[in-house]
């Protein structure tokens, strides 16, 4: 059990450097064909730090009117909730 070798170690022992790169290129090409493989452009897109996210909530027209009124008149929500 102490003489176990990984696939990478065996590839380095058996194949020449040119053959190794050819094998790795074939493997990478095959992985790109499959769903979920390491593909170019996979994963989350990078966000621009200057781009500010827009916060959106779904409210009724009446709630939207109230929010606009509260913002324009600088209502203190904390004092309103104290009741």
C-alpha cells in the first residue's frame, strides 16, 4: 500500500512532456463538452465596484404612495412604530 501512485505521477513517469500536454489538452477539451465542467465563463460574473445594486421590493400602489410621501416629508419610521 505504501507504493501507491497518483494518476499524475504515473503520467509523468510514462509519457514524454509533449505527450503529457497533448493528453491534458484532450482531457480539458472533453471536460468542456460536459455540463458542469470547468468552462470559460462559468460561475459568477465579476461585479463592477462602481456599479451600485438596485434594491427592489414589490409593494401595492397604496404602499408605494405612502413610501413616496414618507420620503418626501422625512418621516421618522422609528417614532411611528413606537406608537
